[in-house]
C-alpha cells in the first residue's frame, strides 16, 4: 500500500483514514516530505500550522 497525504492537515499515512485529523480526504498525489520530531519547538511546524509530530507533505494535490 502506498503512502497517502491528508488534504486537510498534510499528514502522511498508509491507512484509509488520517490518524491525525480523522479525515478520509486523502491523496496519492503529494510532494515533499517534512518530518517533525518536536512540534512545540520547531519553527517549520509553526509556519505550517503543525501541532503533532509525524511525517507531513509539503504539497498535496
């Protein structure tokens, strides 16, 4: 099974439901990968509006 990115929060997972926001609005068409280890102290996470650690797509189509 391929990784999919959530169109709502950009979280990357391989299931049918996003574990971050519980949405089923997922896409196979995404690019760029950012891994957030500590969302509280990450400047990138703050700029992207990310509050939970994990793998995120930069762009989801």
